């Protein structure tokens, strides 16, 4: 089916995202709007459309948003948009969670800026379409530990060379007796996309996968950008899933690291006060950890995560998801990335437990 026909002849299963109520969200109205403005394609911010349809697709030939991040090697690409008359087709990397998430972003932004949100629809991509979107990920792995995610420029050897692939970059290194592959994506591996990434890596021969990223804290006393998070269990689709933890008990025993139960949420927009009350006994939330752990468990390989706690849903702190590029935030995270590097190296080399003051 051509792109234009997706607008002229709507496919079956087309859904309308319901804008979230800013008064009930865990972010304040001002911060929520600022977060949305960072994400929404410039064509949507600058003009009105008769219809906006979000679909799964990866197209970097046209329609690139002017709001994409710069100065980073990874996770810089955002959904693209193409106009067909008064209709706009938005392409997000194929994943059910990501397509829904971006549709919610657009609908909520429009509602918060006094514009009709019922113009927005989205088409969840099919399973086969999602799976084949990662077929271009092709690495020759032989039991390697693959480290995926955020901060890789600071975790991989500075002298190493990044090899370019379609939508991703990688380099390898020897750390103790382990061959380690550092793998970063230019597009988002949000939610179920991250789970398929682990499944693909396992098929390619990965011996273990480690995910380094950012989580939201659900404990009101956890200040953002001061702590690391780890664990081996997530609430995914209403059921708990556990996996063989790459770190064992090692990471959680280190100073400055908190462990606990994780919740997998398909979209930050769905995390309102009611959602928070239902998950008050959990410690962390993000979209990827649960799907990745479940995929690793099915593939029979260890998985581990070691994340910066980047924001707090239960308490209002100065740092949140709307101001991640501020200088103080970047400085605090640089300290935590160094800490992640030290823990990873010690784990890979079988070194003695680390010592140091809790931040």
C-alpha cells in the first residue's frame, strides 16, 4: 500500500488516541507542554491539518523534523512527516508502543494548544512489519556481551572506531576475557521495539545483553540524576516477568545503586495520577526493560539493566523529562555514566566489589 493511499483509503484497525488530562498527569501542565514541544514535528506545531495519521515506517529521505536533537551520535532521529494536501502522514519507527506513544503526544499537544485533537488517528503496525524492520541489524556475534542504549560514547573506548550500519552504529572491544559489542541506534527502540532488538541479537549470537538508559523513579524520596537503578523483574502486560540477571547481585550491592520492581509502560503520556496510585509499590518505570527482559528470558540469555534515575513521578523535583539538556543535569549524569562504566568494567573483569560514597 502506498503512503498516499493510507490517507485516501483508511486501513482496518485505525484508532483515535485520547488526549491526556494535563491536570491529572504526573508532570505539571507547564512541564508536560514543554516535553511535548520538544517531541512534536515542526509541521504540526506550525500549521493546522485536516487529518494527521501516525503509522509505522522508517523513512529518512524527506520530512525530517527541525526539532531533532543535535550533537549526539545516537537516538537523534524522530518520526518524519509528509504532507498530502491538507493531510499529514507521520511515520514512526515500526513498533506498536512507539506508534501509540507518538500519536498520544500529538493529540495531547493539540488539545493543550486549543486545537482539535480528533484529527489524529494511528494505525498499529503488524507483528511481521515490526519484526522485519530490524532485519537490517546484522552483526557477527559469537557469544559476545552486547551493551545497548544511552551514553555509549562514554562507555566504549574513546580510541575505538564506530562502524556505521543502517540506523545503528557499533564498535567492539576486549574487556578482560569478554568480547564486548557497544551498539547504539539513531532511531528510538521504544517499548516492544527494544524487545525485538534483544530477540534479534540473540539470533545473531549474542551471549548476553546489557541495557544502559534512563528510568523514572516511583519512590518519592529518590532525587533524579543522583542514583542508578537495576533489577531483574518487571510488570509487563499485567504479569510479572523475570530474567537471568547479567549482574547477579553485583550491581545492586554497589553504593549509589537502587534495586526494585520495575513497571513497563508503553507511553509516558499514560502515567497519570491514577496510574501512579496503582503502581505505588513499584520502584521504576520505562517502556523498554520489560520487553527486553522477556525477550532475553525466551531466548535463554542473560539480560541486565543499569540506568540513571532521570525523573520522579511521585515528587516534584527541579529535573524532569522536559529539561534534560540543562547544564546541571548533564553534569550530574556525566558522573553517573562514569559510575556505570566502573561497575560494568568490574563485572566484566570479575573484579572486587567497588567502594565509594553514596551520591
